[in-house]
């Protein structure tokens, strides 16, 4: 089996105790999961089988109750139709029944006695009605009639009387009758039975027993629950359901319904269909040719299964945790000395060079401890020697950078002063020499490499004044610095190469109107020195490659941005230095420094104002 390299690497990076615990824990987890999975599959299969057997038993019992119910309904109808009152009621019927008040009164009196004497006390019927051959219907006077429902029911009665059937169970319909004061007409299934005269045996009418859906549902309500629902359909329409909103709905609209499979289902055969939410068990009720549908929601099934799995998982986790605790105790007793040695080595690697291993163990571990400590002593000696060498190397690099920068600028300014003298601009040349003197006082600064920002800004001001003399009318400048930032530390001669680049390159194609803005801002633990000009700027490609080591072809005039960035990184660390930011116009260069605001010792008074220093031209 191939193990991914990343997993293998992480495993081998663990300590010995961790490896042993991981391997044994993994074996135990795999064993426990396999055990749980096998029990889960067995329990699930057994639960599904029990569910099927229970539903099939409930469906059989429900059908038996329906058989008994319809036998009782038939018995009730027979006991009525053979009675003398029934014969008298229908035999004396007349086509003018509705218009003959006296006849109606007599007939209703017979009907009341008939109903009360035989089946009037049974609450399973919604309405008991009689129809004669003239289309008249006889019901209790206390009932109200809905004309549209009555015409539909009268049509069913007429069709039945003209048929050859003796009895019939009709489909679902809205009853045309309701009790006075009731707000709705109930959904019912009617039982029709023809009535023949006792004297001549001729057909004299029929009896209708209206059975509300609730009476049928009450027969099997005890076998239903929150997750089990039993319904009946005739054709594709639901005619009996504990949920009244589902009555009259078509099964064809439901995704589980398979018309071909269910139409060919024979009596006694159980059809099962399953989807993600429920099981559906279907069986034909042969007496009425209804389809019995038992819907079992899987929520209850999954609840039982979930409780079983949770119990198994809880037991397994307890056993696993107990085993891991015992294994960890055993492994720690073996690996504790090695772990102590490892922690000491880690501390040494993090910079604590004075730490030494002390386990108090003998044997092989004791020998290993002695030899490692001896090796650490030798390493410490070599590190001290290396630090001294690095310090000498650092000083040599700084000296080399200084030698590279200072003469380069000095030669350029001397050439400019020579030009002024040659053009008989002696006063301006004297001013240039004075500013140059002030500039070099800041550069020399008693040999200090780190000065205050205020001193560096004064050096920058002297340089800009020299450049304005050398390039009259080309540009103006302004310097902004807060009082608290003036005492923060910066490498000397940091701004000169940036300012020189702005003058010689940014304003190269301009005759006047140049502006250099030097701004010092504070933000949390950092200082930002932003130098902006409105010159020609540089494109994105040049901006991205100017400070890269691998491409030193792009260099600012004077000693260059790269050398300046090197100095910041040598003194303050790799997180600080020079960045070139995107500007809408000209060039925007930012120096990022740590906020080391200790006052620089022995620094001269800072002549730069606390807020803004502007060139004479700018003030004018």
C-alpha cells in the first residue's frame, strides 16, 4: 500500500511515543469501526425486516376490520329494507311527493320511526337516505341540502337503480346533507342497496348509507403513528386518509407512484417502494378493489438506528480512550528520557545556547547525554568565534558602502560649483559651498552611522538648496515632520540618493514647476518617510525591478537606491528598507523604519522646524 509522502513525513516527524500511540490507536480505531459497521448493517437489516413484517401485519388486520365493517353495513341495510316501515315508505311513494304536504308529513313520520327503530343510534353513518323510483329522496327533516351535491348524488342513485347490481359501494364524494348549524359538507363513501316489494318482489327503491371517511379511518387509527400513515385509493384518487387535505388527490402526481406495476398487482401481493424519505407498502383490498397504501416515514426508523449507533459509539469511545491512556502511560515511561533530551535540543535550536541535557539516566542514554553536552560545548565555542568574524565583516561592508557613496556625490557637486565660478556666479557659488559644508557636517557627524531624523532632514535641506542653485527655477521643495518623530533613528545620508534621482531623472524633461515633498509620519511602531515628486515617474516594470538583486542594471544616479536599501537592512533588519509605491503622477518612494525614538546622544541641535520647511522659491 502506497502512503502519501506528506503523511509519511508527518509520521516520521513525531516522537517515538507519538508513533507508537498513533499506530496502536489506528489499529484499535479500525477494529472498532469495523465492529460498529458490522453491527450497524446487521441491526439495520433486522430493523427493516421487522418494519416490513409489522406493516404487513397491520395492513392485514386493517383489511379484516374493513371486511367486518362492510359486512355490518350490509347487515344494517338488509335489516332496514325488509322492515314493514321501509316497505310502507317506498310503496306509498308518489311522483307529487314534494308538492303534497300531507303526504310528506306522513312519509317523514314513517322515516323517523324507521331510522330510530333500526340503525339511528349508530354513529358510524353520516346520513341514511331512501330513494323511490320517482327520484324522490327521503332523509331526516333536520338535515340541510346542498343542491349541486344532491344532483350529483341523485344521478348516482338513478344510475344504480337502472343497473343490474344489487348493492354498490360508491366512490368518494361530498355529502349533499349536513346537520343544521354545521359549517361544512363531509366527504363520504355511500353504500347503495336496492329494495324490492314483499308482495310482488318488484323494485320499489333503494337505501343509501353514507359512511364518512372519519368512520373508516377510526377502524385502523390504532395502528398508525406519527411516522406511519395508511390510506386507500380507488383508481388513482385517494378516497380514505387520516389527512383530510389529501382526499381527492391523484397518486399520479407523486414521484413514487408506478401505474404499470400497481395496476397489475394481484390480491395478497405486497408491493414495496422506497425513496430517500419514506417506504411505501401497497396491497390490493379485493372486496372493494381499493389500493391500500401504508407510508412509513424513515425519520422514526433513522431515530431508532441513530440511538443505537450513538450508544455503540459512546461505548467504543470510552474503551478507546481507556486503552489510549494505558498505552500512553506505558510509552511515556519508556520515552520520557528521550523526550527530555529532545526538548533541550529544541531550546538550544531556538537560541538558548546555555541549556544542557540532564536526564539522570544511565546506560546508553547516559552515554548519549554526555557526548551531546560535549558536542554543544564545542559548538558554542565555534559560534562565539563566528560572531566575532561576522562583526568584522559587517564593519567592513559598511565602510565599503560609505566609501562608495560619499566621493560620488562630492565629485558631482564640485563640478557644479566649478561651473558657477566659471559663469562668474561667485555669490551663488559661495552659497553652494556653505550648503555643501553643512551637508558634509551632517555626513561626517563624528563618524556616527545612525543619526536622528531631524539631522537627516537638515542634511537633505542642504542638498536641495545646492540642487536649486545648480538648477535655478527647476523645482521647489517642502519638508514636513512632527516633533515626536524628529528624535527617531535613521541611517545618515538616506534621503540624498532619492532626492538626487528626483532632480536628475524626475525633472529631466521639465524646465520648471517641479515639486519635491518630504513627509515624515508615525504609525504604531513604525516611521514612514515619504519622498514624492511630480516628475515623469517610472513605469511598472522599472518600479518592480529597480531594487531586485538579480537585476542591477537599473541604477539611480549617485550611489543608488540599492545601496541605500542595503544599509537599512544591515542596521534595522530585513523587514525595513526602501519601497517604490505606485503614484498617480511622478515617483513615490517610502522608507520604512522601526520607531526607535530614543534621543540620539551627542547630536547637535536640530535646525529643521517641527512641522514644515519650504524652499525660498516655494515661500515666494
